[in-house]
């Protein structure tokens, strides 16, 4: 599936209100990325560190007909499947995508995308892991 990248750049680079902007270089995809907030930085480090992820893209698409505007946070391309990641900004579990956005869920299944809703990484468990990968990516 991910032998060629389906998405190559962000669909929307508008900074969210009060969001911190980070400009980083993604060694796996060989280009600059603009990320907003610590949650996106941590998720990006997870994508860079995952050996099964062949390619990825930040904010690859805007969810159609979503009010307010909703962006898919990441597309992750594996050898056998593609995933669209929606990352919750807070620790509370988000609403079920299948129920809250049925037309988008139907579209993603029709186009062979697996929808994945992620909670922010648990800072107590993954802090050292993410800090180590942050150093590794900066050195690369």
C-alpha cells in the first residue's frame, strides 16, 4: 500500500488558536514538517520510530462536512495498509468516529483506510522513550 505516498504535504497549515508551532525535519520522508503542539510532536516521534511505518504525512486532509473544521492529524503508510490518525488533544477518550462521523467512516472504509483514534501518549510511561527518540531524530 505505502510503496508510493498517497499524501505528500499538509492540506492545511493554519495554526490553531494558541497553538505552538514546531518546524522539524522528517528523516523518514526527507522533508520539512510544520507541527502544532506537543501532542503532534509526540505522535510524529512515534511515526519516525516505528519501523513498520514506511511513509507518513501530517494533516493530510480536512474531514468533509465536519463542523467545526476537523483535520486528520496523520496518514501512516505501512506495507499492507494505510491508516488515518486522529489524535485527541486531552486525556479523555474521544467520541466513536463511526457514530460521530458516519459518512467519513464510510468513505475511509471504501478507500481502504483504517481509521485510528489515538489518545495522547502517557507522559509518565513514554517520556523517556520520546525524549530519546527526539535526540535520535535531531542527530539524524
